[in-house]
C-alpha cells in the first residue's frame, strides 16, 4: 500500500435503493499519481460507488474525505468543485453538438457582450487534444460522426479541461479495438504522470494489470479486497470477484442482504 | 463518389469553391439538409401559384403575405425553441388569442394606454409560460399533456376575458400601428444595405479573428458567395416592399426577433444549453446544466412569443374575437417550424426555420385564397404539407444515422 495520505477517502459507505442494498460499509481510497482500479462482477456496486463519489447519488451513511478534510458532496457540481472529473461509460456527449461545444459543455467561456467565445474555446480545445495526442478530423466535427475511440478520447479530454486532481474513468476500454485500447491506456498513464489520482472501472483484467497500481474488488455491494498489482495475480483477483476463494480481507461468507 | 468508397469522416474539404461544393453534396447525401429543401420548396410553390394566378407574385400580395407572416412567424419562433428541447407546446395558439384579448380589453374597456396594454398582453404570455413550464418540470408531466390542458383552459379564459360582446374592436393607434405602419420605401433599401454591410463585416471580422488565432478559416470565395446570396435576397425583398406600401414595421419586428433568437440559440450559453438538453438531456445534466431551469425558461419564451404573435394578429385585424388564436393558428405555427427544418426529435434547428417555413405554409394559404379554394381543401393541403415536412425530417435523420451522424 502506498505511503502518504490519500487524496480521496471513503469510510463505511452504505447506499440503499428501495429493496436493494447497493453498497454496504464500503471503504475506498485513491492517491495522487496512482491508478486505482475498481473491479467486480455485474451488480457488485461499482457504478453506485462512483456515482456516490461524483455526487450523483448521495450515500445513506458513511464518511467522504477529500484532501484530508471531511466534505459533503451532494451534487455533481460539488464533486467537480473539489477537482473530481468523471468520464462515464456512456460518455455523456451530445451527438448534435461539435467537439468544441462538447468539451466546454456546462462551462462555456464568454467573450464580449456575453456571447460565446468560440475562437478562444476552439483554440484551447485544439491544445488539449494535441497534448493528449487525440486524432480527430476537425474540432468542429459533430460528435455523432466520430468513432468509439475518438469519442472516448473526447470524453477524457473533456474531463481534463477543468484541470482536475482526480479522474474517474468508467469502462474506458469497453467496446474498443486493440489499437484504440492501447491508446486509451497510454492516455491513462499520461494522466498518472501529470500527478492525478486516476480511478478506473474495468471488466478487463488484462487492462487493469497493465495500468493499475492498486486493485479494489467489490462483491455484492461490499469491498472484499484491496490488492497491490505487483503482489497479486489475476487468479487472486478473479477469486475475490467471484468469491470462489477467500482473499486476505474477505470475510469467509458474504451474506446477501 | 459514393459513401461506401471512402470513409467520408476522413475526407477534408478541398480548398476553394469546388471543395465546398463537394462537401455540400456530401452533407446532402448524409441527411444534413439545412435550409435547402425549404428554399427549393418556396421556389416551386411560388412558381405554381404564379402560373395559376399572376396576381400572386405582385408586390401588393407579397407584402400582404409578409404581414400575415409576422404574426404566425413570431409564434413559430417560440415553437422552434420548444422543438429544440425535444418538447412540444400545443397551447401557443390559445395563448396568442388570450394575450391579445387581455391587451384589447385593458385598452378598450379599461382605458389603459396602448403600450401598457401591449406589455400586459406580453406579461400574460410570460405568466402562462411560467405556469406551464413549472408543471412540466416540477411534476414531470409530458409537455404535450400540460400544453394540451393549457390549450383548452386558455381557450375558455379567452371567452371569459372577452365577456358577452364577444368581439373587441381596437382603435388605439399604438396597437394598430404595429402592423399598419409602413416606412417610406427609401428605408427598406437603407435597412437592406445596412444589414448586408453588417452581415459581411461580421463574417469577415470573424474570419480575421480565427486566422489571427491560428484556426482554420473558410475559403474566401465561399464567404463571398454567401454574402452575395444574402445580399440578393435582401435587395429583392426591398424592391418588392418599395414597389408597394414600403417597409412594414411588423416585418422589422418579426425579422428582428428571428435574428435575436438565432443569436440566442447559436451564440449564447443559454442557447447552447437548450441544444444540449435537446440533444442529450442526461449529458446536459451531468455537465452541470440546470436542465429544469433551461426547460422552464424555454416555455416562458415560447408563450411570450406566442403572446407577441397574438398581439400582431390583433393589430392586423383591428380586433380580437372569440376565434382569435383558434382554428389554424396552432397548426400553422408548428407547421412553419417543422417545414422550416427544425427537427421534431430535438437538438437540431434554427430560428430561421420560423421565417422560411412560415413563408411556405402562408404562401400556400395565400395562394389558395387567391384561387378561391374551399377551406376544406386548404386544411387538407396544409395537413399534407406538414406530414411531408415531418417525413423529410425523419428521413434525413435516418440518413444521418446511416452516415453515423445521428
């Protein structure tokens, strides 16, 4: 486990949707300059957990600390304000708008007389895309006409415009080809080198082992393992995900709620 | 070149007019139709009615057409905004009638000055819009239902406001002057020239700014072509107006509103948020956009513009009566927006579709009136045109999907 205080700390997070106990007493940490992978089977609570971090869901009970201080994150804006950017699996892009408009959506810059500063936004958009080595035909292309990898890159670039301290990526390599996956993984390493805390949700253990420093496993709404990538192997991770074999920190029986 | 030959996303436009023309043809093939179908439509319709009755293309008749357009078109501008959200407002006709009635009664029966009565009429629209928008956003009832309920309720309210007499005749000079004021022909020419110069200056200035920022700029020939096309259209309009009574004030109001709302949609934060909500509501919400506030504001704008349209209609007819805003007002306004190219599926469209689509639907109405066609036939033809426009919208959407642009 890394030294130093984590950037993000969650303690004892629980969340219930009606009859479904989505999260039970989950602890989670993310450190600056490290990639933390969040893995688990379908319905393990990964999405609920990141939505809680991103302020879309509110936790029923539990503690949320950022940069060592307890904070109250009840809206997406509050999370963004802390410096947490989230890239969702469905990318949340507006197909009818161009790349520039999507990058700046919700934080458009204004020029004179309260009109949009299109030139300024286009310039900065080009700069960011160049820095991340994203290749698209033109920043004025409608997002609808981009490929899956390009859309993923635009979504990640979009999260970088706010100069965040932490980035959450939900299944960034799902549905991507080999070359595009390699590109996105390279992008993730770039983010880590910039000193960001990166949280990656993934089903693909090969990708996880390639980029992650720490692997956090959820199962049936509980956190069942925190593993150092260098000291574990995929058998151990799979065992923790499926509950086939007890990991170090896993209770012998995980009771279903 | 067909789409399958080469991935069109990877094709950059070649420089110059030839490249622009190739890009234009590609966009057409992929369902990015823009305003081309409607401009072709206007040309065909005008040709047909001119062949059927040579009085159709006279300056007098075209000026009358524009006077009619001011009222319906203003309502249609509001409908465009609502359609951009991916919603619909079925109450605009009834709201236009009620707002005009409030204005007329306050002016004629209560003795309010004309300008104050006009403001009261607009305020009526704003209050109704707030009410309907609140209902849509607070209780998550589809706008279709809320505004249908509004349509019935405001129709009833119109009868109450008008009282037993049923018809209120307006003599106030300020109110009737809205549509019946004409500026001397010189002003029509002057305004056309001023707008052309302003348009050209804006385009060239923007091009220089982009070049200075190191961003790609459109080829100069394309820019000049666009400016020339706009200039010819405006000067032709000025010539028509100058040959009749001159420049109508209502036309200045309506076109001014179209330009303003176009600016609002394309160049302001609010407009960008409207497009985003219409394109992908969830994405807009996650981007921190206050989706409900945007929705509410659009319904307020739509009802206020409907009120403005109703006031213009009352000004043109010198009266408000029990059928004000009823019968075909709603159909014409929605048809104008859709025929003009604003998508029923949200997120795509322009304020100018109220102008262009309004010209189509009112040309048909006006032309059939000239030919003495029965109103039964008129309704059926207009219904057919609306269905045709909606079909073009749906098919072009499918074209975009096939080209990966939906």
